[in-house]
């Protein structure tokens, strides 16, 4: 199983198209910096992106340097995955 | 393994093997109204299975429902399973559903992307695409909701095989998409198509590949409004609705655009829960309420389809 320890999902509320295009730029960066869970669509809709732990510092400074407000929707993906797997095992038992 | 559906938990997530075993038990236990059709093989040669709900007749108009085309969207498979159970439970009791099934068939493909789904259990919970590979191409998988013919390769899809929205080498290149196209085209009387995704609480209709409205825009808009109202009344979850390109973003090569362009007027795409805390990792405790509200919306669309034959 891939391990997502430390990976976070950030929620960004882009104010305008310019901020949306800044987010879209992230998608093409190498190495892969983000995996969009809710892609950049329109200012009225939130953008959710999973950021690997190794890229967190870079991505957060990119967001802050461009004035993009964000919140941490999921603090550690692996914690939720472990809970999900435990719930499945419990149900099976 | 479960020996009957009675011990199957509809409020838990399940592996592909468990779901396929459930399908066999489900069909055996409800053989008077449900049968199983294999419409093809996935890239890794897994069976692609469709449940057919029918009370008889031949060549009846029908409704198509698919869940799980993006493998990490587990709430959609779980919702499909719950709705299948609901249909056999409520036929003969719910007059709306009974009228629908006395005149139409319902086809449900619960695991539309079996390879991707198996991979979310074995290696990568957050896998989205199928698992196809091509010689000389390093990255794996095509986005099965960018591989349909209408608008193929347009905006909102990606020609980069490493992208999560990679559209594939050519339209319907993926066996999982080709199987549905072949089945629906051969059937010829599918009157509504409902493709279920997660997450972000949206109910949308064509087009995705262009901002141009479809000719039935008004009817689909009002039907979507009715459906999300019925959904809201279940648990108070608010949905937004409209065409894909104006509600969400431009996306090309998607299921419902193909469906609409192939004569299926009532073509809808759902984005189910999460409301903003768990994303794709929606806790299993939310399976039943999500399924309950989704059923109310689907029931609304199916009833409208029955009452407005074309």
C-alpha cells in the first residue's frame, strides 16, 4: 500500500480567475506537487488539493506568496486511511 | 466470504471481491427481478458487470446508472449497492418505483472501473483512472470520464498520460468505456443515463465540452431543480445544479455529453458528498444518508423520464 503519512489536503478559496490560474500552474509543476481533489473551476467554488508531505513547505509558501488563502481540510491523510481500513476490518469481523 | 446478502453490511465499504460476491448472491436471491449481465472485460481482464432490474416485457425503454468510474470515489459504489437493495425492497411498495419498473428496465453498473477500484484497495487508495498501459508510455491509466467520443481531446482534458485527466490515445480506446458504448448503442432504448461521481454536491447535465446549451436546457434545468429539492428534503444537504460547463468547468470527452449526443435526453452527472471535511475519504457512517438522499434525486429523474416518453 502507498503510504500518505503527512500528506495534507488544503482547501483554497480563490478570489478571482487570476488566482485560479495560479493554482492551475501548480498542476503542471515537476516533480508533481499537487493532486487536485476539486480542481480549479470558478472563484465561487473551493479548490481542494492533496499535497505530498515533501512538497508541503514549498506549496504553502507558493500560496502565501501569492496571497492565496487556504485552510487545512485534512491534516494527515494516512490517519483517515487507517481509520477507513480499520472500519472495514471491523465490519468484516 | 458472505454466503448471503443478509449478512452484507450496506453501511461499510467493500473490496471488489466482496462486491462481486454480493452481486452473485443478490441476483440469486432476487432472480425474479434482477439479473446479471457481463458487458465486457476491463484492461486487466476483470469482468465488467451490469445489474438488470426488469419485471418482464422485451425491449422496454430503460434507465442506465453507473457508479465508480473514478475508482477513489468509494461513496459512489457504496451508494450504488444501497440503491440496488432499495429497488428490490421497494418494488411493489413504492408506487413511483413500481410504476417505473412496470414500464421500464433499470441497468446499474456498480464498479465501472474494476481495475482502478481493485488498485485502490491493493496499492493506492487515491487512484482515479483505469489501469491501462501503452508501450513506451511510462505513466499508467486513462481518465474514463475523458475518453468518450463527444468533444474528445477538448478543453478540460489532458493529452499528458501522466495527468489525472488524461483522455487516452483515441475516443473509446478504453475497454471499460467501449463496453458501455457497445451495450447502450445495441440496446437502443436507454432514455436516461445517470453517471455518479464524488465529491462536491452537484447535479449536472450536458454539455461539459462546450458552453453552448443543449436544446433541452430548460427541461433539464427544471428537472435538476426538482431532483435536488427532493435530495435536500432527505437530510438537508444543499446541491448546486446546472450544465457541467457553467456549473463546474469545461470538461471534454465525458459520459453525459456522449449520452446526450446519442439520443439520451435525460443525461445527468452527480457529485455526491463530501461537504468539505473528508473529500474522497468519506467515513462509512455517511454511506446510508448519502445513499438515501441520492435515491430521492434519482427517483425524481426516473419518474420524470417515465412520464415524458420520447
